[in-house]
C-alpha cells in the first residue's frame, strides 16, 4: 500500500472510532421515579436497596421525586398533577387516596400502587390482568382483620368489645371494617367504629375512647391520619390503659402494643423494585399482575404491655417475629 493511501486509511479509521468512543463515554440515562404518599415511609429506603441490586444507583442513573400530603388527602390531586407535569417515568403511590389521585391524573405514565383493594377502588380491572397504566400490590390479605381480632382475643380472653379506628375517606379502611365485622361474630366480639378523617379528628376521637372504655382498639390500615398520628394514638392508648393492634410495624415502633403486618420492607426491596425495573425495560404495567402479600409478621411491644399491666401469654410470645423491649 502506498504511504499516502495508508495515511488516509488510518485517518478514516480514527474518524470511525471517535464517535464510538464518544457514545461509550456518555452518561447513563437518568430515570425519574415519583413517590406520592402521606409521608416518607421507611420501606422507600428498602426500595432503593432493591433498585441498587438491579443496577440502579441513585444520583447516577435514577432519582426519586417526593410529594407528601402530610395527612391532608385533599392535596393528592394537586401533588399527582405536579409529578405528571415534571414529568416522571413511573409513579409509586402509597395508599388508596394517593393511588386514586395518581390514576385520575394520568393514563399514560405507569403507576405502581400499594393499596388495600385496588379492584374495589377502581384502579385495576382485576388482579391477574390489571389493564391500563396501573399495577402494583394489594397491601392486605382478605382475612387480615379477622386474624388481628383473633390475636386480641388470645391476648385478652375475656375481651367482648373492640373500638375500631377507621378513616371514612379511605375506601380500604371501610373495607377493613366490613372484614372485621364478619369475623367479630364468630369470636363473640362487638365492634364500635370510631371515624377519624383527619389528624385533627384524633383530638375528638381519642377522648371519646377514654370515656367509652372499650376492651381494646383495632386501628385499621390507613396511610393518612391513622398513620400520621401513630405516636399520638399509641401514647394516648397506653396512658389510658387501652390495648391496641395495628396493621403496620411503624405503629408498634411508635409505642403501639402489637401489629399483624405484611413485611413491607421485603416487598419493596424485592417486588416493587423488580416491577419498576420491568417497566423501565418496556413491560406495560397493565400486563403485570397485582401481587398480594404472602409474608406477615407479628410484632409485640413488651414495654407497652408492661405499661398496660398485660402479661403476654408464652404461646403468643413464641410466635412473635419481632419483640420490642
């Protein structure tokens, strides 16, 4: 090959190589996830761990944008609209009110919900074939409220009357009340619903509990006022010697007596992260079945039991997945 031809060939090769090198050095695409919830819930950190295991590094190839209603459900439509306007690539909505607001805000952006009954809330067609732009997780099993009442009865054999804190603005909280009613008859329990639609309602509802003196209190699953006010609820019930059972670990951590709760940390680390990964890779949310919890935990707070003057039966203590002392 002549020298001139060799130089031209070499130069052409260099030109061909440079664009490839430039493309290889371009930063990874930044994916944006929107979180719509009442507050920053600890399992969100487990979601980040799960995403990291799948190759997503916060600040490098994904970011999370938060919108919190802080116990004011009426803010959800506006907050959902903000996430849509940014836009985000996927919305993770925690709780029924947040999930409904997200669905009403967009039919295009994928939504991963975590709610009690997504079919009854009108979020999906059915669990196996959600359709549309929504998939996610049904946070409660159908018999969970019955199990909570059974645990209360095991702890307090003479129990006959249970007050039920319920948020009328949350459709699942009402569903939970109906589920509890169907189980109460078999256990010989009378249920007295107490409505709490906002954090402010707690200051009216809690004194009513003190005056009414039920044998125990069941706090239904709600990410609104019943979760936001968990410390206030736990402190009040303990001070007034009212045993209680909850749907979330954080409520026992805040001082509640016991909870029968789905393991949300495991769910978010494994399942929610994997669903988001599939959506990022092109799977339509409506083709991903809504999953139901398979792993529940019994959490006991022995410090609270002592303050209430309750001796936890050894059989119940032996079944506990976690004991707070």
